[in-house]
């Protein structure tokens, strides 16, 4: 289910982006297409930030055994006798000090931050929300930091797909000598590199809170840094050649050679070496997104992540299309006024 959502979202986004590329190349994507992009990006931001994180009593017990002082948000339901029931498993009844349980309060559920005293006795810190429409599951070890999944990971994955599509356009130029394909390839590499930079920045912020430092030269961090250097050199190459067709030929060949390194650096090398990033050789799992375990990432997170992949893919093609049309205008202008 998880992999079907991720693959389906990516393929649909790429199909909509490439399927309307030619029409967009002449005057931008149609209004409905842009509206779809804006709406899905907005919904992704809202769902990625707004819903409170809420775990189970089991999550609170598990997390507290690793850190006795940790505070865990738990989704609870008022029960008789001033006790609380786990909202996801009413058989689990606990006592929470400082937070009054009232079955006549008018709300059905509440997200309560608790600190474990015993497995059935907790100290309440505060009530985060009552009757939440939607909650995000608690991931032990990540907590609120798990929200980075909806932003950092899609930008990294879309950048990878974008470099592939850019290479295909580079090959099409080499076969047809049509400069439009070179402009398209360059535009996609430009936006893909922007995505890569944003993925690096968001990943560094996440690393600061999870690993203690913004930059650790973890294999994954080193890999994306090398990819950015490779494609940074691509733009240096383009800027050093004045003849449009010679520049396009060199760029097309470079886009092929550059992409050969991308799968190895992004997916193979980090899994061959020990590191801090999920999926490293000394990691017991592949990370919540790539893990084969069905419970590695909650269904709610799966759908929101799929939406994030879809929306960031659409945004990529929109930005690339704008950059493509600018490149065409600049080329036309230089041809008229050399």
C-alpha cells in the first residue's frame, strides 16, 4: 500500500507535468493545472504542519523507557472514575495526574502530553487539543521532527526524478539538435538543483535536533553535497561556452554523465557505509518510508506523504516551465540583438 501510494503519486505528477509540457512551453500551463498545483501544495503545508501529533499509551511507555523525562502527546478518551482510556484501544486504562478526566465535559477525545510514572500512571503536562479532526501518529525517536518527512524527503526524491527527466531532454537535443530540448534540460536541472539545496538545508536543520550538529559529513549528507557540486559544474560549463549549439551538445553529454552518478550517490553509497541517516549499513531498518514493515509509517502519514510527492512534482514542472520560457526569450533576444 505504502509503495503504491508513493509510486502512484510520483508517476501521476510526472505525467501531468510532461503531458502538458508542450502546451505550457508556448504560454504556460492551463489555469486548471496551476490551480491543482496551488491547492495541493497548500493542502500539503496544512496537513504537514497543522494536525497535532498524538501517540498511544504504548508509545508513551516505550519512549519513556529510553528517556525517563520525555513528554509524549497521547490521544486519550475520558473514562469513568476520573481515569483515561487510550482512544485507539479502550481496553487500556490509565491514571493521569494534573489533567482532570470528565466524561461530561462535552469532548470525546483529547491530546494530552504526559510523562510516565509507571505503565498505568502518568503525570499530565498539558492538554494540547480536544476532539482533534486529524492527528499525526507519534514516531518514537522523532516526535514532532517527523514532520520533516513531508518536505525534506519529497524535495530530495523529486530532484532525483528531475535529473532523470533532464537527462532525457538532453538526449533528445543530441538526437534532434532542437535547442528547445536543451533549454528544457537546463531549466529542469536548475530547479532540481534548487530542490537539492532546499533538501540539504532542511536536512541540516533536522540533523541539528537529531544528531546535535547541522553538518556531520554523514554519507547521505556527503552524497547530496557531491551531487550539488556535479550540477554546479554543469552551470559553470554552460557559462564558459558562447555558441548555443556547442553549449547544448556539451550540456547534453554532461547531463548523461552527471545522472549516472545520481542513483549511486543517493541510493547505493549511503547504504553501503555506516552513518547516522536512516537506511545506513549499520541501521537496523531502512527508515520509515522504505521499510517493508507495514506499521513503519501510519496510513495517514502515507497519504499525506503521497500528496506531498505529487504537489512538489507539479511545483517542480511549473517552475521549470517558467525557467524554460525565460531561456527561450533570452535566446530569441540574443539572436535578434547579437
